[in-house]
C-alpha cells in the first residue's frame, strides 16, 4: 500500500491506534520521513520503525475492511460530484437549488 492510501486510512482510523503508532505513522505519512529518518528521530532501530509502521498499516487496513468508512466516503463524494456535474447546465430555480445543496454537502464531506 502506498503512502497516500495509508494517509487516507490514517485520517479515518488514526484515533483507533496507540499514541506510539500515531506518532510513527504521522512521521511516515504526513511528514514523508523515511524509516531511517524516523528511527534517528525516535531513537529506535530502522527495523523497529519498519515493523511498527507495517503493523499499524495492517491494523488500519483491518479497520477499513470491517468498517468501510473510507470506501463509503469515496462513494459518497463521487456520487455528490456526479450529481453536481449532471445539474451543471440544468436551467431553472430548482436545478440551482439542487446544485447549491449538492455543493454544500460535497464541501462538508471534504472537510
């Protein structure tokens, strides 16, 4: 799994991890540190960082498999975007109102 996907999972399920796992994953995903850089900063071995990050990523993947929050979010935002696109050139007050509602919902989901 790449860092971007791991970052998405971390955004959704990070609070379910231990503080140590959150610290290491934040450095890995958000700060884009290498395992070596994290090891130097945290005073542990590179292998220790690697093992801890991989274990945390597996845990995040397990949460997603069970709960599906990221997949649901993606379906929802994709659907809202498609609805907004479908109404883009639709005339009338009702279409304008629908566009405003969809745009607001999409904006709220992206926050």
